[in-house]
């Protein structure tokens, strides 16, 4: 019996969806809400990057990056994998949901205390006194996030993602306004701290009201073992994955200082911030749907294939435009005084695209309650990342950025095959899917890069538009020449129509 089945064995089973239409329409509606609201939030985040890059220097970003690279792991422990357990389980009683809330709250409170205690230790580790105050100021956000995790999970479980996304959109708008204002007042890195506090505070106030329920007292009679067991497995997986993903920033801050980390951080955050408004929401939606298809392998694989296309093409083509016109992108988004970021920007763009290809494997592990298999794969991938980064660090800060690309290049096909073996699903077509996305996007990127090389000296914003046109024209030619590309675009068009259909 899987962990999910055990979690629901003592509660009545809900009616199974009749056919694919009901679930498909609900998922498509949720996906449409995700696209609209996350598109607005991405615009706000990009506005935030553009504005603050002109008000703050590399050291300000480096100081905050030193803290978040380490204490960001608290976001895993404050959730304890229980949001995923709540979404993944077939049934969840109100008593179980309340118990999960109390556990998340206790974890958030403990992590807030730990954050305050370790603040001076982090300052000593980085040889940067400012880190202590920043760490202590950020610590209360762990408690606020822990107290709303189950409200967010409840809305996602019910595919009511639009409500949670509206709260996130409001938080992003307020964070932009207050961050820009305090940065203009000369608060330096404290402006970034203000943004983090506002981003946590708005959901803390709003989500309990929107979700419409309050937790009961903790009830020991509720069956919690399966949920907690799955959560513990997810914590191990997420912790290892987080440390592996942030080791580059930790080492760069320790070895090369706040200034260099600030440059690297700008490249990573400029690209990852908008992607992190898109990928996690698509992943949560994908998990919610795939978890409901646990008994239908054929429909699961069909959904995974389309989900991979929906993630892969938009991310890779966008990252391709960044690679092709990196100096112009940096000039427009960050300003000319940040042009030293360009080499990092190109490498990070490729790394983010490759990382996206492997995300579908995580949907399989999580929806099928394969926590142990997921942890084993994550440990393997962490070793690969660790070795790559340690080797890269010997060649300087840019070597670390090259390692950022090398490890996902090796790992993304392994992740899909490993998840297929663990789940019994035939994931080889997903590998071919990924290779095709990679090849098509690489061809379009090369065409855009060549086109940009033909128009030197033009204003940066014009070069960005040239890169976008180059990507579009290349995709149009590939669509005309290759039937498989036409099939991919038809699938994407079908999904888009479903998302925006009312």
C-alpha cells in the first residue's frame, strides 16, 4: 500500500472523476488562471529587477544573497513536506488538515528561533558583519510562511489556484512599491529585506480568510502516520536538492566575497525570479492532476508529455533569446553598469532551461508517493552537482557558473529514466520529447544569435526585439519543415485554448 493510500484508508473515498472531461476542464481553467495571474506577477518581478538594479549595488545583493543561500533551507523545514502530502493524498479530513497546520506552525516557530541564533555565526562564516542583522530580520518570515502553508495547499488541492495567485500578485505589487521606496531612501540591502517581509506578511493575513477555515486543536486520534512519513521523505529530498542547488552561491560568497556573489546573484535572480513564478505553479497544478490519475497510466503519460511541452518550449525559447542577446538584455533590465554580468547570464540561462526538462520526473515521484526513490535520485544528483561545483570553483567564479550548466546537462535524462523505472511508467518518450525541445530551441537560439550579430550598434531594446523576431522566424521555418514540430505546436495550441476558454 502506498503512503497516499494509507493516508486515506480510514476515510470514505470520494467519487472518482467520470471520464477525462471534468478533470481536464478544471485543470485547464486552473492553468488559465495561473497563466494570467503569473504573467502579471512576472511583469511585476521584472519591474522590481529593473528598478532596484538601478538603485542598489552588487554588495547589497551579495549581502542578502549570503543569507538566503543558507537560511533558505528553512523554507523546506517550515513546510516539512506536508503541503505536498496534503495535495498528493487522495483524501484529507479536516482533522488531518488541522494537525498539519499545527505541525507547520511549530516548525516555523522553531526555525524563527534558529534563524536569530545562527545570525552571528553566518556573519563570521562569510566575514561580513551586515549578514547578522539581515538574518535576524528575515527569521520571522519562517513563522508566517509556516502558518499559511496548509491554506495554500488546500486551495491548490481543490484546483482553486486563482485565489492563492491573487494574493501572491498583491504581495508582489506591495513588495515592489515598498522596496523601491526604501531603496530610493538609501536603505541599501535593507530594502531587499523589506521586500521579503512584505511578501510573507500579505499571504499571512489574507490566505486564512480566503480559504475559509480555521484549524481545530491537534487531535491525536487522526491517522497521521502516512502523511508524516511521506512528508519526512519529501523533506529529505527537498533539503538535499536545495543544498545542491545553492552550493554555488554559498561557495561563491565564501570564496570570492559579496561583490562577486552580487554579480552572480543578479544573473541567477534576474532569470530565476520570473521562472519561479511560472514553474512551481505549473508543477503544483501538474501534481494535483497527475495525483488524480494514479490508476490510469496511459492518461498519466499523455498529461506528462503535454506538461513537458508546456514547460519546456516557453522556458527554452525565452532563455534562448537571453543567450542570443545577453548584453542587450542586461543593458535594458539591469543597466549598462551591470554588463560584467553577461557571461554569468548566458550560462545561467542554459542551466535554467536544462533544469526545467527534469521537473516532470518530480511529478511522477510525488504523485505516486515514491518518496524513497525520489530521495535516492536526489542524493545521486546532489553528488553530481557537488563534484561539478567543487571542480568549477578551482577555475574561479566563472568556473562555478559553468558547473551550473554541466550538472543539469547530465542529470535531466537520468531523472526521467530513473522516475520511470521507479514508477513502472514508460518514460523513454519523455526523454525523446526533451531532446526534441532542446534541439529545436538550440536551432532557434543559434538563428537569433546570428541575426543579432548582423545588427551591431543598434539600441539595446532594438537588439532584444531582433532576438525575439529571430526566435519567431526560426520557429516558423522549423514548423514548416518538420512535421514533429507542427505536432508539438498543435498540442501547445490545444492546451492554450483550454486554458483561456471560459
